[in-house]
C-alpha cells in the first residue's frame, strides 16, 4: 500500500502515466476530483481554487491571505483521500501537500517542449506560436507559485524521488519503472506513517475551520478584491 504523486507540465502525458499506473496497481486515480470536492465542501467557486494553487499570488492576495485559505481547503480535501491510501494523484502541488508522508512516492514527468507544443496544437486547434506561448506562460505561473508559496522551484529535482523524461521513454516504460520502485519496502504504508497521514489530515481540517482573518474588516476587503478578479 502506498501513495504516488505525479507532477507534470501541461501536455506532458503525466495524466496518461498516472491512469495506466493506477490501473496496473488497482489504485484510485484522482486529480480534478479534489477541486470539485473542495469547491463543494467549502462553497468556493472552482475557478478560485484553481487560481489559488496555480497562479502566483498577487500582492494584495498575499497580504490579505485570500489565496492561502483556498490552498488550505484544497490540501484538506487531498489529505482526506490520502487517509484511504492506495491512490495515484496527478495534478497541482501534490508533492508539496504530501511531502511529509514517508510512503509517498513523488514523481516528476518531463517532456520535450516540441512534443508538448504538438499536443497543445492538436487539442486546442491553435498555431505552434500560440501553443508555445501558452505553455511557457503556464510553466512560469506554476514556477512563480511554487517559489512564492513554498520557496522552491518545481523544476528542482530535489523535490522528487524520481524524475522521468517521457520524451525518451514510452508510457509503458514509465509505468513499469514506477511500478518496480513501488515494490521496495521504502514506500509501503506502515502503522506509523498511516498515523502521520491521519494527524496531518485532521490538522488540515482544523485549519480550514480557523477564523484567521475571517470576519475582520481586512478579510471582507480582501474578499471583495478577489471577487473583482473573476
């Protein structure tokens, strides 16, 4: 039993790796589900959650804590899934939210920009120039978010247990490599690591209930500001 997080840039085929790996392991594969659950539980528009864990916080958002509370909602929803164990999570910030759990295998999937551009062109029906612009902008926003919120560049290999270049390997190769690593005892759930997950999940849940600046004039000013950005 274990947990796998797969971090990737847009159109890097990380989603396909995650789905095939989950199928081979018999694990649940989750991603967008977390956004929907957090949005429903905390009555927060999904777009705000996406921005909070993707776009770099703006000055006023950092000052008032608008983005921070949305990140807490998302982290709480993800940790609830982590308590169930046996999951493959692909999506935003999993390597940060679950970084303190010993039996989490953190994977980074990289792909050649040419491959990513072709896939973006195919799916969005846009030119190569437009696709390259969108991908670079998306990568930079994720990089800024990671640096501003966690002080680390998402391209830093030290954040992951393994970095796989999907440009030189097939999907099956990537899945087989990850599957082989998971057979090691290092990433198997223990009673101690499960207790850590339970404690972190409960702590995250408690944090979402804390008032922080909720109810203060600053909070209402911040919420008004954020609402105007939608």
